[in-house]
C-alpha cells in the first residue's frame, strides 16, 4: 500500500516542479534575450511484484511495478526568438546562436540580451549592460564609446563592429544563472569567437523571448491533469489503508 503513496507523492512533486518551470517561462515572455526551459521525465525504480505466478501469462514471466516519476533534467531551449525593432541606438540583437560577453564583477557571463547603455567614467565612456556589467569586444576587453554630450549622437554601427560575439560547441549545455545570463559548463564547452557568416548583429533591435505561449499552455493543462491524477492516487491509497485497518479491527 505504501507504494501507492510514494507513487502519488512523486507525481505531485514532479508535476508541481514542471508547473513552476512553465510559470517561469510564461512570466518571462516579454523578457528580452530569455531562453525558456523544458522538463524531461523518467520513471523511478521498478520492482518485482509478489503475486501468484499461476496468474501470469507466461511461465517465469516477471511482473514489475513502478514507484512513480521524477524530473530527470531541466533542458534549455536555445532556438532563436523574434527580433523587435526598438529604435534605441544602443540596442543590439544577434541573428544566429552567438552571445554577447559581459564582465560582471570580474566574472565573464554570456547573454542574448543586447539592451546596452553608456557608463560615463573618469577614464572614458564604456558600453555596459542594463545592470552595469561591462560589455566586451572580441578580445574580451571593455568597449569604449565615442559619445558627444552636446549633440547626443552615437555611431552604433561602429559599436556593432566592435561587439564580441561568442559561441559554444553545445549552447544547450550552458548554465542559466539568471533570466538572461549564462555560464559555460563541461557540456557546453569553452567559448570561442562566433563565425561572422553565421551571426549577424542588428542595431536598434532586441531579441524577444523564445517562449511559445501556445505550447506552454498545452503543457500546463497536461501537467495540471497529471497533478490531479497523482493527488487522486494518494487519496485512494489513504482510503484503502483505512479500509484495511478497519478490517483488522
């Protein structure tokens, strides 16, 4: 009887986690540079049922019972999002699988979010991300910006040519550390300069989230139904346990 409890409880945990992932994807549907996640499920360990072997279809056949389900992995979906023209001179978007490099407190992170700005400092003007990280060139050095404060003019074409664009052997293996930033892993491989032929930078544009709202809603309905069925398994197991205890009494 305990197996039914464990099976139902594992389903509750797994599908609640999946609903949380879907909710996060939907919440970031308007976050520029966001890459959505998707869950993969595996069944838990199975064991042989202790039943009358005369009831099996074939002599010596083993009858297995499962112990529930778990989320085996949370996979990154790296497909291209739609490009949106913002009209702002310091917005940049990449068509391809490359990423911009950002130096945040000495750690180099990678992002698809090209919403940049200017940090005016004593030793010059630097291109920075929206949270103040320094945008890097192909040599992973800070990018200085020639900015005319009187005319408020910026040559974004020159900036686009200096932007470092990096790629990985397996971008799906990148580690997401916040909504739009990534770190390399053993699975993704080390960063390298992206081929110019495969990556084009668009000025005054940003990449929208790649979240597919229709697919997310369909997955949400399936997960909610699976959650309800798992809860029903727990309830039914509890009712059967009560019946058994009453019979024993």
